[in-house]
C-alpha cells in the first residue's frame, strides 16, 4: 500500500499537532519547568491513545515521568520497542533565536522550535506511522511498545533502574530509536555505534588564601599554574591521551570500518574554512571522521579560578577548578576510565598543590554489527523511500541508555535517524527539515512492514 497520499492529506493537521507539543517548554534540567515536563508527558500519553495504542501509562519517578504504551495484537510476530525522549535542552542564549523557541514557526520548509529535531519531532514520526497503519489496515504487522522518558538531556538517571525493574514489561525483539542524523539531504545513514561518556571535576588547592603577587610572587605555588600543568599532562604531543591504560580496551579500526568512514565524504579543508580554523586537531593517524566516530577522547570542558572581574587584581590564586569529560568506544568501561584518570591526576599533581576529584556521570559505548539482518532491512526501507542506500556510520555523541537497552533486554538496537547535522540541536534556532518529516513517516512504515 502506498502511504504517501495518506500522509500528504493529513500533513497540515499533523504539523499542527506537533507544534502544540513543541510549544510546551519541557526543559528537564531546570526545576522551574518541572510542571511543563509533566504537561509534555501528559500530551504524549494523549497522543498515543489517539493513535490507537493501548495500556498507556505515565510512570512517576524520582525525577520526570516515563510514558509507556503498547499494541500487542500480532501473535507470532516480533515485538518492537520504540524509545524516545520528550525533554529538551535549555534555550540560552535566548537573544540568538530568530523566533521564540517555544513558538514553533515554519520557514523555508523547516520547522523551528526547541525539540523540533531533538527529539520530539523524530519521535512524533513513530506515533503517526503507527496511527497510519492502524487507521488504514486496522492491524499492525508487528507488536509495538513505546518507552519514552523525560530525562535524556540530563543523563537518563531514572530510566536505567526502570528498565531493570520492568525488563519483562519492556521485553522486545528489537529496540527502534530515531535520535540520530542523516549524512545530508537524501543521504541516509544508519548509526552502528555511539560513544560512551564519563565525567569528573578536578579542584586544586595551594595556600589557605589568595596571596599578593608582589609580596609572594615567585615564592609560593600558584593554583592556576598547577592546574594548567596537571591538565597539560593528560595528552602527549601526538594528540593521544597520556593516561596509563586508557586505550587497553580500544580496538584498532579495520580496513572495512575505515572504508565506511570514508563514505561520509567529510571535506576537512572545507570544515576548517567553515569553522575558521587554521588546523584540525586530534590523534595522529586518523581522519576527522574516524577521530570523532570511533576513537576515545579526553576533553577539558571548563576551567576557572583566580580573579575574573573587570580590571586587574594582582593575586596568586589559592584554588582552581576544571571540568573534564571522556568519550569512550568499544569495550571501555566508564568506571575503569574514571579511576585511571584520577590515578593519573594524583600522580602528576605538582609540588605544593593538593588535589580533589569528584567523579560524575557514566555511560557505556554501544556498537552493533553492520551485517545484522535488522540493519539490512532498515537499509532497504531507507533505500525504498530516499532512493539511496544508507551509509553505516558511528556517531561521536552519546546516548547512554542505548547500551542499557541492548544489555538488559538482550535486544539489538536499530538507530534510524531523520535529523540533519545542520539543524542546530542544543543550539539557538533548532529546526527540523520537513522533507525528512515526510520521508521519515514513509520510511518507518516501510521498516515496520519489512520487520
């Protein structure tokens, strides 16, 4: 059956619905929006009911709610668990938005709003695809479950225990997620790997107070100098992380993997011009695509200490701080990496300085064999709609819950994204290209039928 006329006839109505959801400022990181997040969960639950899903439930957690629904009327057929998130990123800096972030606006066939591509817009496609099949055929080709959270943007702290506690309820033959990207317009991609993540904060203390740089300068340790020296020790001159054992569980790229990365067609010279850089940076011996997709990293995300106000204050700071995150690949364990980085920091602390380390969030990396039959079916669905075979890629970002789904449910995770790298997710003027709204609906229907 050709579903294109069905979706074309209802396109305006569907976009009105999506705009309504996008108007709810469901910012999970800010307590002032707690009730807005709740409203977004309730809106989603109502939308799932309208689409024909059953057993729709809003599960309270210690943070924001988890929404569950199912339609289990295909005996003998496989079960697909669809995951997504209805929470969104903060909107700062607000003055850079061309239109208000929670007043959705369509310009140049793009839908502008916070959450348009990450992830309300992409999740909405699944709801409407299910609704379309049910309304036209009165039955689904597979059994379907939805598990949608409101805390993805703050590390999914309450979803992890929910999956463990409800693994029988969530049991499925595969998990389907749309929260990744195409390579470009009409260039579909299937993500076969996501990097893991871990974070820590480092504090350096020297004297018991800031000191006058004239009276004490040259005679006492400076906390900022100590921190800079310590952070500099974390990398060698070839761009590699210099922490002992950091690469122990990292596999070398095969020729086949490198060939897939090359298909992304990233023009490094164009990238430098776009970013106004004289040079790119990273581990020697790898392309930009390989570095950001399949190699681990250690990045300094923030440093602060000493006097930072207007003018000059001639002090020797007694404390300094840094925030660090690592992106992980292959079999790297986030706790093991945090412990190794902390040992390095303590070993390389300069004389006269005292260091404290606070370990933070942890998420494991995820990979799936590109030859998995479900990925091949997903590829055929893309090809049918987009007219091009997708490239199998690895994403440099992290969705820590993906690994948890795969491990706890013993199910493959299929990452079928419909966003574009240029859609400003997490930034001002986030948007979703409506060409991919249209094609995404058709691709999801095609995949469910092929499944």
